[in-house]
């Protein structure tokens, strides 16, 4: 037995060369770790993993891409479209777990193997069909055991359900070291790689990619890209300064109020929590006196990003108030803050990081909660609000 204060070395990293992927993983792949990557069909899971393995192989690492859904010829065609046909990535197509393990055991100095996907594999020790709970659990367990024993990084691709969760037993998410979700709206070119679990790095870290004809391109400055072609001085729009993992991200929130033609007003939300929107609407009506109960409400987070932190409450409220009065927000302004049920506006964490990102992108004004702490290095003009009613008065006058 050992104590908690014993000497421990930092987990070694294998840098793939795809900076956004390495960021989400916590600095690179950890030898002997198991990663699970999920996402909607056609969102680009196979593309990002093929590009990542090609970048890793170009550094002299031995990499194997094993497909259970496509033939080797199909993978080669995708590689040709992406301009990766000359990359020294070993390809194989198989679904029998026994054959796969024998192939992996015979490989020497194998740095990384991609299994696309775990739901297609089957073990002869079980009578159930591929994709069933028992098969997925058993195959994942054997592959994770191989990863720990050999020091090879194993990346498993997982199908998702219509609710967006990785299909199969949730125990697989507990077994692996890292769980990544590849997100994005079909109508947008942006794709978000998000870590929801990481034993070797921060969770909720994101990597941003842009889908192009030549594959996925890294976006080093997502704030500038999410705000591209933004129309200033338009009622119902507000710029939210958020934090995704360790990275500040500025994104536009759009709101539209319209008289309802139905008995029950509609509440349509894209990129935010519908329950949180209902709460903000209730606070605006009960604490700020805005009559929004008879109007349809449409809320959208531009660019396909999904925002989950409560710090977006103030920006959402401002967009709704702006749309209600038909008055645009002050030019070049950003907002952040949490709204409570009493109508008060509460400070949020990492306010200075948010403000510095906004200043870097040319914003001049920040509408923030009262009590927000900053230093002299922040050059933005701050407008502090204590109650949501104060914001309504400021925007409605």
C-alpha cells in the first residue's frame, strides 16, 4: 500500500500534430489509454480520425485504422479525397474480435489503433448479435485490456442514439479513459470536438473545426469565426462571452419574438437549454414586468455551438429584451452573467478571461453583473447591473 503524497510522474503524451484534437485530449494521446468518440452519422467522426492518424503516422509512428463498417477500398477513397493517400497508415477491415486481437498482438511498436466502430465487432464467445449490449461490453473490455497491456492507444468510435448519447451500455463510458463527442449542425460548416470525460486532462474542453471540401480544417480562433458576418445594430442579437473548457469563446445569441397564432405559444431553441429559456422568460415576466406569455419565442446560438453554462443567462435575456422593444444593444458590446429566480444578476467565474478575449476582438463595452472583479489591464468600458429590471430599463429607454 502507498500514500497519496507519493511521487508521481506526469502521463507521457504523443502529440498527433492536429492541435485542436491534442487540446481536447489534454495535450496529446496517452500511451495505453482508451478513447471513445461519439457523434451523429455523417458528422465527420471517420474524417477527423483518419486525418489525425495520418498526421500521427507522418511523424514516424505505427498506426492502424481498422474499419468494421467500410471496406479497405472505401477508406482509401476517403483518404484520396482528403489528400492523405500517401500517408503511411495501415488499413484493415474486420469484425471478428479474435482476428482483430491476433492482428494487434502481432504488430510491433503499434502507437495507435482506431476501431470504427465498436458496435460492429462481435466475439465468438457470445451468441448474441453484433451491437447488442453484451457484445459491445465484451469487445470493449478486451480492447481496453489490450491497450493497458501493450501501451497502445486505442480509439473506439461509437454510434449515438437519437437523443445524442453513445449507444450501448453506459458502462463502456466508465471503462474508457476519455469520452469525446463530435458535434455540429448539418446546416453549419463548424464542428465541435468536446471532451465530456478525461482522466488525463480537463473536461468540457473543445476543439473547433470547419468542414470544407478537403476535409476538416482546424480553427485556431473560434470566436472570430463564430462572429463572422455578424450584423451589428440588429434588434434581438447579443454577443455572449463564454468559456469552453480553458478557452474563451465569443458567440452570437439571436432571439425573435412574434405574436402567436396558436393557443399555446411556441418555444423553439437551438444551441441552448430549453428549460433554462423557460426560466429566463418567467423571470422577465414576473420580476421585470415584460408580457411575453402570449408570444412565440425563437432562440438560436449562431454557428452551431451548443452553450451550456449559466453565464449565458444575461446575454439571452438581453437578446429577448432587445427583440421585445425592437431596440438593438449598444454597438460592440458583450454580455455575461447568471440570472437568479429573484431577478438578480450574479457574477460568474473567469470574468477577466472573457473580457480580454472580447477586447482582443475589438469590443469596447461589457454589460456585466455588479461586483464583477477586473484588473487595470482590461480596457473595456463596464456597465454593471444588479437586477434584471435595471437591464430592461436601460434597453427600453
